[in-house]
């Protein structure tokens, strides 16, 4: 009976050390960098209507509303399932181009930057794959410029806005190595009300993470 008790005690101690080792492998700081593409609902019709109402005739216009994005995150993993992270995202320009008369050429650009902080949950699927979900807060700034060229010369106007709101996202990651992960993410941001279409927009991204 005494041998059985000693054996059970030894098994418990070994299990405790094994659990501690497992926990240590999942706890720590990590950094993540990504490049992606924003999906923006740019309202070309609204911009056309504004210019037409201002007296522009013979209007022909186009929109580029899938700018490239870049992002960086720094986080801390508490265990296999939970982490907190904070970071930065910047987009290229959403571009509106139009030609007409009075003025002859109109160019409008808008780009966004966002500082964010969120809680991140992870659900392991097995074979190195995991699903991820994020919920937090982001402060999104939008810088806008419009240039009009006509017989009277060139006119330029600039504006900026900022909106702080909830941000959320989903993703899938794959453990390439013990400390290196590959991630695909979809995140959503709110930039407030802007004529350029950068209101609530989503960002698809592909990135690599490293755990220290």
C-alpha cells in the first residue's frame, strides 16, 4: 500500500513539472508584423454628385479603394488561450480621380493610420493550426487632400479627422517553428464619417510572429 502511495505521489510531482514546462512554453512576449490590403467602400457616386453640384460638367471618374496596409503588434501571451496586444496599422491612399470641365482635373486622396489595443483569444485546432479572435479599441486618423486643376490654376485643400471606437478581428495561425508563427487576419476599424469612403473598413493581412 505504501508503494502505491509513493508511486501516486511521484506521478503527481512529474505531472506538475510537465504542466509547468507546458505553461512556460506558452507564456511570454511576442512581436508580429504584417502586410495586407484594406477593403474600403468608397462612395464614387457621392463624390461625383458633389462635383456636379459644384458646377463640374462632362465628368468622368474612377476610384482605387483597395490600398496596401502595413502593421506591427507587440503582445504578451498569458497562456495557451489568452493574450493582450497593442500596435499600429497604416494604409496607402484611397484614390479618387476625375476629369471634366471647370475644373479640368480633380484628384482626391485619403489614408488612414490606427493605434490599437486588444485582448486576443486562441483556440488550438491541432497539427500546429489555431483560430484567433480579437476585441479591443482603436484610434483611427484619416488624412485627406483634394487638388483641382483648371484654367485658373491649381487649388488644394487638406483635412484630417480622428475616431476612437471598437475594433475586432478573426484569424488563423500556423506554428512554423517553436517560436515562429504564420498568420492570416481579418480586422475591422471605424474611421468615422468621411466623404472618401474610409468609414468602417476591413483589412486582410498576412504576417509573421516571433515569440521571445
